[in-house]
C-alpha cells in the first residue's frame, strides 16, 4: 500500500491474485478502481505466499509514467517488470509490460517481492531464498544466484540493449547480468547485499536513507537488519544472531548480525514497517515500527548505545489494538507521503490507520498475575477442579499435548447461552472463559485461560504452577519446564493465538461434533452425552449432527478416526483463513479430494523425500504430512508447544495413508 510521488489524494493497494486497486485518500471512501489487472499472468494458488507482491513508482512519476511491479508467474518465477500509465495516469497498460528480471524459484514461498527506489534513483528488490526449510539450495550465501538477496539496478539506463543498468558502486559491478533466470557463472552484479531468508517488507528511512529490512525466521528467531552495501546477513549459517547449522561449524566471520531480534514468545512471522517520520506528536518519531503477522504484535525499536536497539511492544502479541475487531494479521504497512502509517489486516481485508497516544510507551493490561485472583479456581483447594459454576467438557478427538492429561471447563456469563452455527461451530458469548489444566502424572504443570473479553476479542493467558501446587503465576512470554525428564513448553500468549485462529473461530474443541459424545461428570457421578447435558441445563440446543471419532476408538472406521485426528491437530490452522501460507483444508467436513493434500506435491519443502506428496495414497513413506508429524525440531508439526512425538497418532495416520488409493483423491 502506497501513494504516488507528489500525490497524496490517492492510495494504491496490491492484491496477491494480480490486481492493483486505487481509491481516494478518504476514510469514508466506498469505491475503488482498477489500476492494473494482470491476473492472466500471475500464479493463482489460494493461500500460498506467491502472487502479485510489490509496486514502486518511478521517482519522477508522473513526468516519467513508469511503474515497477514484482509478481510470481504461473511457474512461480519471480518477475520484475516495468509498466506504463495510460488515460492520464489513471491506469496502467497491461500490454506495456517490459520484463526486467526473471528469477527461477524451486518453491512457491520465500518470495520477498518488495520494490522501492533509493535516494540515488536506483531500484531495490528484496527476494527470498527460494523456499523450503533451511535454504536447501544454499542460495542465500551464493553470490552467483539472485535468491536470498537485496538487488539494486538502474532502470534509467539500458546499456548495450540490456534491460537495465548496474549502479557503479554495486559490489560485483562489471560481471555479466543474471536477469534471464537468476543465476550466473560469476557473482551477479545486481546483488547489493546477501544472506537473507525472506525479506518481508523493508523500507528506507526518509530522513537518513538507512535501509531497514525485516527478515522472516525459520523456526526460532525473527530479525531486523540495517542493510549496507555488500553486507552478508548470515542466512543460512545463522538465524538471527544464533547458529543455525551447528554441523557446518557455525560460521560467523564476515557475517553481520541483526540490530534486533525476537523469539517465538513474541511472534513467528515479522512484517517490516517504517521509521516513523509522520505528523503525529509522539515519542515514536525516529523509531522503527514493525509488526508480526502471526501474533498481531505492533512494536518499535529504541536506539541504545553502541548500535544496540531494544524492542518496545505497543500492541502485545495476541491482543487487539483499539478500534479493531480482534488481533490483526498484519501483512504490510503503508506509508503516506506525509509519513503517517497504515497497516493491512490480511485475513479480514481491512486497512487501519495507526494513531499514536501521547508518549508512545509500552502496553499493559488488567489480567491478574496470579491464577487465584482470576476467580476461576477454588482458592481453598487450588489444585482441585475449578468453581462449581464452570462446566466440564471433553472433546471426542483430543489435541496431542506431549502425553499430558487435560481437564477442561467452560464458564459462561450468567443467563447467557451458546448459539450453534449450521456447520456445528459454536459462537460463545462475550465474557466466556475456557479453563484447561495440564498434568504430568498427578502434578499440575500449567493452567490456560482463553477468554472472550467484553468487547468480543479473544485472548489466551497461561499460568505456571509452583512446586507446592498452591498457586500459579502468569507467564506472558512462555517458558520451558523440566518435568520428569520431559521438557514441557508453556506457550507464550502470542503462541496461544497462533493456534486459536480466526478461521477456526478462536475457541478450539468447542464444536458440536467434538462434544457429541459421553463424558463423566464428577459432580454428579454420572456419565452422559455432553450435548444432551448442555441442552438440559439450558446452555444450548442439541442439533442432530455427526460426532467426531475418538482416534483411539477401534470401533470407528479408520478413515473417521484419521480425519478426526487431523481436524483436531491440524485444521485449526490448515483451513481457509487459518493464517498459513499453504492452500489446503484438513477440516473433517472437507472431502478428501478437496483438501488439497491427497496425491499433491508439496510446494514448501519435500524434506528430501523422492517423489514426495503431502499425502501419497498407499505410500506413507512418501507422505510429507506424516514425516513432519514424526519430526521434532525444524519443520515439525505441530510447529509449537510439543517436544514429544505422538506415536499412536503417527501409527493411525500411517495406517490410513497406506489404506488409500489414488481414486480416493479424485
């Protein structure tokens, strides 16, 4: 999202399918116009990271009626092209395309794609390492390849019939260009800096000219770099300021560490922003503002001594900024010509203008620090079941939690009921609290609260129990606890929202097919159907809907058990609007042929499996889904809060995959 040079009356917004929209700079605007439509040449792959990704106006626009676009074509190649305006600058002519750069890519992710001009008038392009886990092609550190780099070219010169010139101070100026497929026999002269994984949004400080780059991490660290000409930022030797490849010797020589980094307690997919130079009166002027796509965090950097920076959170991970309907999935920032900032909420398709409060400091909340102060537990017997007003429940297919025993309760505001949607999902009223105990043996490890606040916003809170089992203390940033040789992960509050996605309705497990089964109620000593019980106490009406299978119930079909397992353990993210970059849907209700996984080649990482498929019917050994279930560490599934493999779950999914035929996928 950006404005054209010298024109603050309009905004331009890029959509991945291949359209650039233009609309008036007016909060009340209700109409948009098409500035460019190239859907006929942009890859169309649903939830992938690919598509139309970047736009930059020539610095002398509109005198120079040239606009530069980056997109992925139908072969996933990264294409950087020049287009020219028509109709007095109202639209771009799709037939005017002049391709400048073509970079072949092995996967559909890690595209980068942001374009911008520096103060010298040279065009920069940030491009990812080509995709897959751990840079399998070793592209980012290879100067004969354009992948994993910041590129810099001169679009105002075409020497010798070349599509662009090379700035005279580029590190490898004088070598043959690498514009035909992104590779060369010598170091590519387009390279300005290297060692990047997926530079997802970067910008120039309009006052100093510094180039700030947010680089998305693999599985542990998100990083922010200030780029310099010829700099090597370490990927894939290092992730953030940490060794990524111990077996390769943990190289550090010649590598530049980020100026700031954060771990998974704060988020898992950084979105770069801008150094704020806007018109609002705030102490944030001159500070770099950024966000996290996964957690919704909005934060800034404060400069210290010796080139160090500290992170200040302005919207905490997993929480909701004032004026928004819930945590935001921020895919990009937009900077107006006067320096004010907007954010784009990818999942909802909304645009918000950032308004800073006086001072611009950090954030706080009024959620109790001690579990005993929440009113959710019996303070006279903290380890016992919570208050009698809370209703216990148990899903038919439970989420794998490293073998821990779990107890669950739901608390509704007085006089409130649950409404059940046609698909069986539940809409819980504002003020609802979900409580879950986790035990290893008899010991309580943690309690999680998932709350729908009075404004309708969901948020998760984790509490760690003390050794005496008398109290639990809130853990905002996550931690790891050793319990009988098990490294138990207490997730951060940001990680709560990584699984409790908008697409899944935030509350997991509370849906009719999950609770349409029997449960033992210790208060009465009776076993009864949960839906019937909830109906009897006037919580909801019980529609006639199917029940998910307990994956361990051998009396249910293999397919039903496997699909129930995948629905519970995977479909919270792997569904429409689940927040993942891959386009498949593992909900129980989705026909196998429509899931996007059966007999489909992986587009992100094949883990080195020959002829890999996400699910290879009849051949579990070629199935990436099962292989990722069986991993712990990089590329494991689920990606967080598990250090122990679910062996029974793996056995179930293996048997199911081996029972499938190609016809089942059609």
